[in-house]
């Protein structure tokens, strides 16, 4: 049978054109980048939004779009049970959808986190340099918001110090364990999760990567020098900065916490105590043990047996009277590194921690995920351990947020060659010590 090759070519070319026409248009440089000067930004926004737009500060955005109950409080498939206890009027979990049939709704901020170390997996924080006044706290100068994004290696495209512009129409603003975040609504139906009956329901979810890329434009190039750090002592953090060690389970306190969340803080003159909080809210010493089997090993974040909650280690000021947790993920790259001053010693695992003092930088947070629990850390039994500082890395792994030196007994005289160098837990060394 004779085949008409020209007809075949015609059909094939038509098929290729049809297939290629179904592919989404590739992003151009103009789609992604915006000039840093204000006039160029305004011209772009006016062109993109012929019906008008508004560029919000983060706190204005939270006040206008984030309600206490959210959009799913009365749904037939409501939030997870631990979101609220029906007594305090507080919702630790919420989701409010942001309208699409309105003017352009925009946020502008500078990225303060880096996901290389793994402590900010598929998430990041943006910061605005906005002068605002809160009674009793002074001029804080920074407003911050968490972004939940379903994108691996997020820091590759959105580097620390990069200013971004986000068109929020069609996204959502929610709270996860009382921490506000830009997100999408997600329904969790994992009946095999730990305490599944408390966790099935609506909660903030990660924004799909393609949707996020299309909603975001980069303003200029990364500039870490523009980031604002609240550099303070522990005393200053708990007084002039507005943080109370133990806050009450009132709606006004929760609203205050939400606007303090995600701030970039540098704590000075602090040290690790070598301790952690038990489930009863009691401070106990970490031990030298294999971090794959013991969740209170003397490293940053030993196993949670894949439950995934952040592990916390306590730091204190020189007097030891004021403390806060340093929070890390068991999946981060430095999870199995010894705390500063901790050592491979079965009887003296953390005895030297207090000798190592310095500065710790990170993202401030307050985490409470159970409104009904009377256990320590639940909304009905707040102990102060809800506050934490999450470092973006340690020396050699990501951002070097922990800067410590070994001091003499007076805690004021640095020893020679005393800069802290991270050391990883060694399983073979551990077996050796156990056999001694």
C-alpha cells in the first residue's frame, strides 16, 4: 500500500503544534523580576491591576483578612478537634480565604530564612521594615509572616535577603498552632496519624509551587544587609520587647503573640543549659545516647520516632534565671550534632554546656497545637516553653546562627582558641564508651 509521506508530515506537524500549544507559557524575566525603584513597581502594579490594588503592611493584612474563626469553623467538615476547646473563644488553627473578585491584594517583604540546613523545610519567612508602636514595647521596626510553600530547595530561588512581591488573591491566611502563615486550605484525612481523631480536619496547607511562582515577583537582588535584627539580651526580650515568659490563654494575649511571631531575633550572652522539657513541663538534663533511639540525647534534635514535632533545647542568660527554647527539626542537617559544651561522656554529658556562651540568632515563635490539653504546653496549661528561637543553621551548615566561645569559670574571660566548632554524634564512638 502506498503511503503519502507529505500527508504524514502534515499530520505529525499538526500533532506537535497541538501538543506544544497545551504547554504553559514559560516565565520571562519580566514575569519574575521587578526593578527596585518605587516608580517601576507602581507602574507594574497599575498595569497588572486596572481595577486598582493595595499594598498592605503585614499587620494590616492580618487585621483585614485573618479572623478568629476563619472560613471553616462551621463547616460540616470542620477544623481538627484540637483547634479550639469551645471555652476560650480561641482558634489555634484557622483558615481564611482571600478573595479573587476584588482589587489586587499585595504583600511585600524580604526573605529572612534559608532552607539549606533543613530547619525551614518548605517554608520561609518574610520581613517588612515597618515602624509600628505597641503599648509597652517601643518601636519594633519589623513585621514578619511565615509562608508555607510546597517547593523543595526554596532558598535556591528565593534567597535570604531577597525582596519579593506577592499577589495574594486566591490564596489564604491561616494559623497553624497559633502561628500565622500565608497558605491554602488543606483537609487532612490521615486516619493513621498519631492521635488521628484530633488531627483530621481543615488546617493551613502548603501553596503549590507553580501557584506560588506565578504569584511572586522578585524585587531587585538579594541584600542581607537590609534585614532587621532585634539584638537583645534575654531580659530585654521579656520586658522591653513585649514577650512574657508565661502568657495567659486569653484572646488578647493570642492576638499579641501572632504579631510577635516570626521576628528575626539575636539573643546575646546566652548559653545552652544541656536540658530539655519533659511532657510535664519540667526541665531535665540531656544524656549521652544514640539520637536514633533516645529523644533526650545531648544533640540538637534527636528522634521523635517520626512524629515530626520540633525538638527543643533550653538556653539561659548568665544568671540562669531566664530561659527560652531553641527549636530544631529532627530532619535538619545538624540534628545529630552535639550542643555547644555537650560531649561523648556517659556520666558528664552536659556538664560543660554552661561554660560555652555567646549569641544565638533565629526566628522567634510561639507554638501551641492543642486547645483542650491540660498537659504542659497545651492551651489550658501554658508553662512558657511555648516560646522558642529557631536557628537557620550552625557554623558550616547553612547560616551560622550560633556563635559561641568557651569561657573561664567567671563566664567573662574567653579561653584561648575557644570558638565553638560543631561536632557530630559518632555511633562507633558511642559503642566504644558503652563497652568501657
